C-alpha cells in the first residue's frame, strides 16, 4: 500500500526547528530564492518543505527563510523518523554539500576533529593562510590515518597529532618563498611524503631550495611522484650524507 502525505500550511514560522548538523544558512541563497518566489508565488504550493515528526526541517531551510521574509504561508509535508542522513542525501541531489558543509555538520554533532579542519577554512584567522585544497588539507591533518572524501563526509576524520600537522603545514608554506605553486595538490602531497620522513631536516631542505639545486631539478610537474623525486634530488644535491626520503617503489607505482 502506497502511503500518502498531506500538504499542510502555516504562517507560524517558529514551529519549524533546525536539525542538528544541517548546513549553515547562506544569505545569498535565501536572497536568490526570495527573488524567485516573488516572481512566482504559487511555486511554494507545489514545492513544499519536508519536516520530520518533531517539525525539524529535513529539506527546505533556505526556502523557509525566504518565505518568512515575504510573509507568505509555508507549505510543508510531515514524515516521521527522518534525520540528518536524509538531509545530506536530499541535498546531495539538489544543491550538493561541500566539504565545509560536512565539516560544519560533524562539528555541530560534537566531532572535534572537524574543528581543526574548519580552523584552516577561515574559522581561525591564525591558520587561514596555511589552508590548502580539500584533499591536501585532510591528508595533512589525518597523517597516518588513511582518509578519503567519502570517509571524511561520513565523519571519520581523525586528527591524532595536530601539532605535527601544523608544523608540516608551516614548513610547506615556507617553501612558497621559492616556489609559488607550493599549494597545488601534487606538490603539497609530495612534500608531505618527504617531510614526514623521520630523517628529514627542514633547515637542510630550505638551504638546498635556495641553492642552484632548485633550478637544476625543479619544474612544474603534474604528478606527485615527479615532485617527490625532484625534492629528494634537491635535498641531496652536493651532500655527502645522502638520504633516500622516498623509496623506489613509491616512485614507480604512483
């Protein structure tokens, strides 16, 4: 038997609740929706808000703000037992969640690992200049804990040693004085592999980067392993005590 749901309406905007872990309201999106609704007010009738049995908004939090600002009734459908996972699924189909949206959601749900990620994404001025693209940043924060975008979205980011992650990010940022493309993914991940080696000495690397070794070996590469190879060559240039900071199998298999 197919279950049917009644479309209700109300102007009691306080009846609607935020669901913990949902995205932050974006004023620009609310403004865009307000303009669309003003052009076609009837659209709110055939595009109802979805809420659960506690009146927590599952789909349509931006629409509610736009509708409220216009003083119009909110049309909604109430379905029991829906939660944050349903919010994420619905939004991934319509306006896709970005990594920061997932990070904010998990942070609000009490996962402090994501507070570190957000600190580099404009939530802490002290770290903003050290920020990288999403994939590189989550790798620097997770270090020895394997992480994929799917794992990140599912709340599995683990930051076991923030001090070490911060130190590595500062070292990477220091390379910007000789190589402006230091923050592209392929270079950043190659540098992470190099600098994570227990035998790595950052002072030695910076001295080598400021020498003719940089001009001899460094190019704009597309692959991570090519950068890693170049950095290893620069590190050992004209040095008696050469150190293999990357192994041959990594250079071959990547």
